[in-house]
C-alpha cells in the first residue's frame, strides 16, 4: 500500500517536471481564476474491489489569489468492518471545508501545485452493530451476542492537516494526490460503543487520530484571467 502511494506521487512529480521543461518563454502571462471540480478516483476503485465498502467523494476548489484556494470535499460512505470480536456497518455522509496554500513557484503560465491545507470536517452517520463477543473473568466460555443494534444520530467533528499536489496534464484537466493527518475534536457516540470508523475520517485510532490519502481528477472551469508580470520580463527591464 505504501509503495503504491509513493509510486503515484513519483508519477505526478515527473509530470510536473516535464510540464515545466516544455514551457516556452512568454512576456505576457495571465493567471486563470475559476472553479475546479472533480472526483476522488480512489473511492470508486475501492468500491469495485471491496464488497464491504461503497463510497464516493466529490471535490472542488476556487482560486482566491495567486497562492490561496478555498477547498471542499463532500461524500458518502457505507463500510462493513469485521474484526476478531466485533462486526459492524457504518453508513453516513460528510463534508470538509477549508483552504490550500500553494508552495510551488510555477514557471510562466504553468498551473501546478504543491500545497499545504487545513480542513474542518463534519460527519452525520449511524452504526449497525451486527454481533459482538463478550469475555468474562470466570471460567465461562466467551459469549457472542447476535442481536443487531442500530445507533442513529451519531456525529463527529474533526480537523485535518493536508499535504498534496496537483498537476495540469491537459488544458484545464488536473490529476492530484494528497495525504491528510486528522484529529477528532468532538464526537457523539452510542453508550458502551466507540465510533471506530467514521465517514470522511475513516479508521479512528486510540488517540482519536487518523490519516488518509486521496487521488483526484478534476476539471477547471475558467471564469476570468489576471495579468501578471513574468520573471523574464522583469529581468529584461
């Protein structure tokens, strides 16, 4: 899994390097402003190969200035989790809002990004506990309760620190990849059952932290352009 993440990142970095080298000098450069919307392609792939998971995530951003982008993700997830002594299904939807700051200095009219971002995440969901095994301190054998229990009206709030990149592979078409580190701020849990999996957050670890990856393809709808002065023009002057 980790090797796959690094392979995808390597491919994107290579595409970014190639696109920069192929750029021709220009004296009049204009930055493009507009909405960019797309889909996290990892979710349909995981749904296709994992019978216990159905998920989709839509992504969007809007360029505020040369470096800053408002960003959002919205999605739905249904995930059946089978552990040694626990079997449950999580169903719900989520939204994440925040911003990205582009750390990458493009050449001329290129539109690539290496960014750092922050997100606020919120999810509303339910947990269906199908069965669980109870152990006692006595010599009695373990007991498995098969009576399904459904917990409705659950929710979670969290923050995310995001590192990612986007590469313009064709005109207004972008491929992206990102890694996120997450921390739950507050959560509504059922009595005697911890939210071990949350839509949009994914697996919850012991410290209420988590992490995730996403891979996106998106289209930019250009609305207007702002003229900028290229470095070549500045040097000539």
